[in-house]
């Protein structure tokens, strides 16, 4: 009888260990359209994040390359969300990390993008940012001051064989009322002008950014959930990475879009707001 009980206990322990192995260790939030929309906070989200932090790691990932990680720490604090730079992954930092990994430090880089992308390139790679001709790498992100002169210089560098790195291929950027062109729209001009597609797209739906973020925090994809607002970008990335995918309806996607989405883009969970994430994931 004692042996029988030991085997039963052993089986129970194995099941418990398997359950614990697949319990959520982290929840990763997209930002634009999930935590806030433009300058407007989404009600209840800051409080929900505070509650989640008592149970799991809370991380942040955005395709927006206009800010550095340090900028986003300050930006999130404006909405009552406390984060450390190590908990934030941006496509600006991702681009810099990719350049350092694949090209080394100190390369000549032409940037279409805002100060956050330029800062990360200089800090992380020691890049020599050039304003015109002679770049070995062209990095493109959202640039709300983009000019014809910038597009012309990027075109010349790409035509001469420079590497073409795109922060993200988002066609639009959610605003308080409607949408604005995203970095994907800017990159499309260069693609038409040169006949070249980007050599790499660092941001979602590529799994590059999320892979680096989870690796930094020693979390397996199967133990994490991703909360986003775009089916073809956020949900596709989460599903491809093997994460639990959670769609919120405060940004781009609407409930009616879910039924029409292809299998790769369908979320595991659909919520009206990120303020309901903890209960929906069974965390508390």
C-alpha cells in the first residue's frame, strides 16, 4: 500500500510540476492603443498593472522607434505606470541591438527617425551618424519631421548598397482621433524608389524584439502572455512566438475584425480593455 501511495504521489507531483512550468511568469504589454491612445490614458490600466506586478513580471514592448527606453520610462510615468528601462523593449533599441550584433560598433549609419532612434544607435553601437552620403547602413523608423531631402539621401545610400533596416512596418500610428502614417508608410517610399525591400524588419510581427526581451528576463515564451491591439501585428507575433495572445479593443482592431482574421492572427482572448487582463488570464 505504501508503494502504491508513493507512485500516486509521484504522479501528482509530476502533474503539479508540469502545471507550474506552464504557469504565466510574465505579461508583456504593447503601448500605443493598449496602455494609452495618444495623450489619453486608458482608464483602469495603470491600476491593473500595479496589481499584476504582485504576481508576475510586467514588461513592455512597442514598435514605436521615436523614443529611447529611458524616454519610455518617463513617458509611462505620465500615465501612472512605473517601469525600469530593462523592462522596456522598443524598436529603436532593437534596431541598435541588431546593428551591434550583425555589423559591430562604429559603423556609418544614416537614420530616418526621431531622437530616440538616433540616441539608441549612438549609445548601443557607437554609430557614426551621417546626414548624407557614405552610410553603410540605413535605419528607418517613424519620423514626423521627414523631408524630401532625407528620403533622397536614404535612396542614394540604399542604391549604393547600404544595408536597409526597418524599425517596424506599421502602416499607421494610433492617435487620439484616428490614425497617422507609420514608419511602414515611410519605408514604402524608399522601396518604390529603389526597388529594394528592407533587409530586416526588427519590429512586430517579427519575433526578434520579443525574443530578446524574454531572453533578458529569463522567461520562456510559453510562460508569457502578450497584450496588443493589432491582429496582423501583435497577435501574429504572439502566436508565432508561442505566447498566450490577448487582443484589446482600445486601439486598432475591432471585435468584428476577429472573425475575419486568418488563423495566424486570431487571439486566444479578446478583451474590451487591458484593465481586465489579470482576471482573464487567471492570474488572480
